[in-house]
C-alpha cells in the first residue's frame, strides 16, 4: 500500500532564507505526487503536482519540487522564504488504481523576521 | 465566488447529540470528498461521492452518514457524537472520479468540538 512520510514535524527558518521540506513516498509504480499548503484556519491549497515528464516541477508562490525516483522522494523547495509562507505543508501521493489521496503527517513551517 | 464552502465553520456540541455539516461546490465538479483531520493534523479520507454515488467508504463508524442530494452538495450527518469525533472536517471536490490523480479543491473546514 502507498504511504507518505514527512520526517520533519516542525521547521523554523528566517525570512529570506532558503527552504527544503522533505517528503518520501512508498508506492510500487510511478506515483502521482502533490504538495498542499494549509494556512492557519484555512483549507488546503494545491502548491504543485507531479505526474510524469520533467522531474522538477514549478508551483505557485515561488515553490518548486523535485521528483527523485531513486530516493523515493519529492522534496519541496523555495529559494527565499517570506513571512506569509508560515503554514502547514502536506505531501500526498495518489495511486492511479484507486481514488484515494494519501497524505503525510505534515510539516509546520515557522518563519522568523 | 467561493469554490467549496462548508457550514458551519465551528460546531460545539454535547456527547450523544446528532449534528450535520453541509458542503457545497460551485466548480461543476463530479466528485466530492469528506476528510477528517485529527488534533495532530493527520488528514484521512472518509468518503467520496461521484455524481451522487458513493465511491469510497473508509473504515468509518456507521454513525457517520454522508448524503449527496445532487453533485454540487455533499453533507455529513453524525449520530450519537462521541468525544473522539472532535476534529476538523474538510470537504473537497475534484473535476472527475480520479481523486488520486486530480487536483482536489478543499473547503475551509468545520471544527467540531464534542464536550
């Protein structure tokens, strides 16, 4: 069965610093991978997704993620973090043969000025 | 012009009561979902409907009953509420029956507190 691991529960960075949030997945075939962001008191919003093709995908708000099959990873990056990026970030994997999206446990990002 | 809306936003109730949460999407999507987010932020699917037909029914107590009067609405009724039902419940929708591969659009959530 597919699963998602986000090893970092909580990350703190200074505004303007670079960011990398880790995501590892478990799935036998090529996965569909997503990153969602949840701002405080809000629903989830899609940042980016990977299905096939170029392994570096660009998303909204200046985020990007790289799919590495050999490492079963789909890490999220941003070169310069803004205070408004403080939120909970969820990695998710979908299997083509089911209708379920499996979420990781999330990484809470705190941004200091 | 809210895409996926839920009411109420907050719900505080006593154990044993019955309550409902409503969800509406104006995106013209065929598929809708209910997720439960626990106190540790873990998000798990409960149900999905496609054009009013139940597709996914995870291992959820039968006190939870979803109802879809039309494809734009998916309501969640909970009987005999228990303390463990306290959570944030999210409604979501996707264009078609491919929830594992399509973008899902989430509502703002309903925070349910059972006292």
